[in-house]
């Protein structure tokens, strides 16, 4: 067997039982929505946010593409910076909920907004496999959760080989995080479709390797055409300014997205369990999620609004089919039930505190 767990050999979690933590919690969450007569999907707040986030990306691009930023390099680069912020907002809010199917009861709406990721340099099919299937099901399981795979230069699991350079990863990881989106937009998607084909995961998206390769290539060609060729022709700036602006945009997005997702799982409170010889995990799935997930900045409305409620990662992992605008209210219910069952509900008070502890965890993983 290779160092990567064979995904065909499904890992099984312990059964929850009829009166389990998850069943009781789900019942109370369902009652919350029923008693308040509200939908689990997007509301007007979410729809307004969708317009704002899409505008943060596409309006600056139109200003660049039409030459309206040609009057000043400061305006030109400010537009790219704003697009980087918009990429984060779309990725963490609009696209994220849509690809989970939690934005709308209408699959066409979910598909349309989910595919906005394709315009940002990603590939929505790959994203759903990596995130919805692998990360959400097998959170922090070595060889299964690709969110802790990363590069060999960053050790995000105690079960990964330890190299000498890891001793300094808490220092250089932040720079590598900033390159994450650049890697994603260039080679990562191609590597993934070939790997997912071998592992039978493309079948879950009901697509063949040939179709996925063709689709991905056409999307990348379109991406290069609109994001590079058009600005080079009409922005009024030389090609190297366009390339530099693009790099700035992607580095802002990459670092920001990493600072949202990594402190949610690579923390000292995370368990990183290993299946036994029978491919079983000691905890049931819901308990496993709490043991390997951390919330942060629960009282910051601005943080929660901008990053799509992903500071409530516990709620998101337990109920990914529910739109994130409902997570703050749900968190009180879930925390209460967790305390009732004696399960730790991990939360850090601020974004800064979460990032500091993530850095400490990287330092620890680099030395033991």
C-alpha cells in the first residue's frame, strides 16, 4: 500500500446511536428553523452580499479592461488589489455556499454561482471533490484530507515525514500560503483530474477524464484570454504591469484564504486520528468534526460577513447544506449540545489569536 491511504478502502466512523450527539443536535437545529419559520438557504442579506462580492471582482476588472485606470498606476494596481479582495469574498461566500448546494433550493442557481469559481482560475468539479467529498468527510485524516496535504515543504500533520527544513516552516509557511492560488490557477487542477480519475473520484462528478481534461483546458484558455490578453490590449499598461498586477491579486487571495481555512483545522486542539487495522475511527463522524475543527472570532460581525461565516467552521462542517448566514444562531445550539455530551467546542476569540496558535502549531509540527 502506498503512503496515501487507498481511498477505495473506505474509512468508517463509529456509529452515533439513536440518542447520539449528532441526532440531538440536528433535532434542535431543525426545531430552530421550524419554530422561526425561516429557510436554511440564502436570505436577502446573502443576496446583497452576493452582489457586493461579485462587484468587488468584476467591476475593477471592467475598469482595467476599458482603460479607465490608465490615468494612474495607483488606480491600476488598486483595481488588482480590490480584485484580490473580491476573490476572497466570492470564494469564501458565494461560490462556497453554492458548491455545497446551500445557497438555493434551485440547483440551476447553485450551479451557476458555483461555476463562478471557473472564472477565478479554479475548476468547480475538482473543488467539489477535494472539499465536499474528501475534506468534509475525512477531516484531518492523513492521506484522505487533501487540505492538510499541501506541499512537502509544509508539514500539517504529525503523521507526515519530518524534514529538517520544517523547523522553520512557521516562518516561511505564510509566503508559501500566498502562492496557493497561483499554483491552483496553473498546474494543480491538471494534477488533480488525473489523480481523481485513478481513484474513481471523477465518477462522483459524472464526468470522464477526457471530458474533464477538455473542459478544464477550455476554461483555462478563456481565463488567460480575459484576464491577461484583454488587459494587455486595452488597459493602457505594458504586459509586465498586467502580470505584476495579477500576481499581486493572487498573492492577496492565496494568503487570505489560507488564513481563513488553516487555523480552522491545523491547531493544537486537533486530533489527527489514525484508522485502526479494520479501517475504523474511534469517534463517530460528528464528534470527529468537533475534535478536529476550531471556530474563531465568533463575535466579529465584519469577519463573519466577509469570509462567509467560515469563522464558524464547526457549524459549517456539521451542516454544510445550510447557508452560512445562519451559523451564528446555530452556534449557540451546537455549543450547548456539545457541552451536554462533554465534547470540547473549540473556539478562539479573535482572528489574530487563531493565527498565532496556528503558527505555534506549525512550529510544533516542524520539531516533533
